């Protein structure tokens, strides 16, 4: 059996590289909550939350890998993003351990995407409000 993957095994790219990967056919997997996703997201993104926000705090989505496997194939090329890069890194580790072979983490998440001017659907100031977990 293959060794268990860890965060340091995940390939991470900046938002410009991620945009390039998406332009050649990679799928963008947004692992933010539905509420975050609905405010604004990368065009043609697939949203499967890695965590839910509950009254007790953040709770991992117990169906995450099941939901992914029902939609995506293990050989699909994925760019995974969240809001700032934390949840997506954890999601990438889980995906690699589940047997997905082509998983890339987008460093800085959707906040970095917005800050880099890549979100053309809304004015930047509106998007900064949408990124409620910003530092």
C-alpha cells in the first residue's frame, strides 16, 4: 500500500498558474461553504464543501469524498481552492489519499484570486466583503 500523503506532498500553485491550468481543461473544485460559494466564485467551479460552519464551529463534511467520487473521476485534473488555502490543502491531502492522482492546491485561495484581479464578475470591494474570513 502506498504511503499516506501529507500536506507537504501536495503540489501548490499561485493563482496565475491555477488560471493557466483551468484554461487547459483542469476542473476547479471550490471546497468553501455553499454560502461563501454563492457570494462569488471562479467561473465554472464545482462546489463541494470540505467543512460546514455550525454553532459548534467548523465541522468536516463527512460525505466530502463520497460526493467528490460521485461527480469526478480519480484521473481528473483538479485545481482545489477555498478562501485562503487552508481547507483546500486539507482537501487535497484527503483526495490524494483517496487515489486521486492529479490534484493541485491553489495557494491563497479565492482571496488571492480576487486580490490578483482575476474575478471579473464583481467589483473588488464587493468581493472583499464576500471573503469574510480574510485576515
